[in-house]
C-alpha cells in the first residue's frame, strides 16, 4: 500500500493504492474523486513504470478535468 504525501505530476496528495508485481495497479485519489484499477498479466520486471500503466493513469486523470 502506498500513500502519496506530496503532489508530483498527475496524482494529488492523499492518493493511495498499490502497484503489484504481476501487472496490477489500483489507486484512489479522493481529491479528484477518482478510482482506477488496471489488471494485466505482464510482470513488473523493470524499475521503470510500464508504458501501459502510464497511459492508463494519464487517460484516467484526463477524464477528471
């Protein structure tokens, strides 16, 4: 479980959730009234965020504006 303590890029302070090792990403951002869950079967085998995850969250946050 992770809790964002400062704003950096899209997510707001207070966003909380989880990035799983087998491709799951799930977060809630109360400030934006946003919940997102992405389930994949692609291992997180790199220290860099997969492009699919970045694109998913970018698109999700674009719907809040």
